[in-house]
């Protein structure tokens, strides 16, 4: 239970900081935060992206976020600067709520590693 409360507090901290920084305080949802991580990982922060690239950016973020869990492994960066990952292990079958918790844990860990939160 303590772990759940800690995750909830850290998630709310990440969400509030990112919302203030990127959405004028309007609360960013999980998908929006995943998208921001994809843009960060691509490193082309000031570029405008088309819809199909937005899906690719979310994929980059998910691969990066789940890499420490052993599901993906970084492979290479292509000539356009896009990172590519290999699947190491298939993701487990999770209920939507469990998927959300897993992603929130990974996002919190990502921002702890980046020094964005403690």
C-alpha cells in the first residue's frame, strides 16, 4: 500500500510539473506525457510532427520507458535521427488499469533518472 501511495504522489508530481511547463497548467494525461517523452528521446524538440510521426514518437517513448524492464533494447539511430529498438521480451497481457500503473511507474522512474523529480 505504501508503494502505491508513493507512486501516486510521484506521478502527481510529474504530471503537475509537466502540465505547468507544457500545457499552461491544463492537466496532461498519460498519452500526452508519453508523447513528450518521445519528443525528448528523439531530441528534435522544436519540430512540428505529423499525425503518423506522433504515433512513432509514442512508440519510441514506450520502448525507452520499458527498456529497463527488459522488454526492449536500444538498437541504433537511423540517418534521420530516429532511435530504433529491438523487442527482447513480449509485454505481458495486462488489464487496462494494470497497463496504466506499469506505464506510470516507468514514467516516474524515467524522470527520477533524468533528475526532473526526486
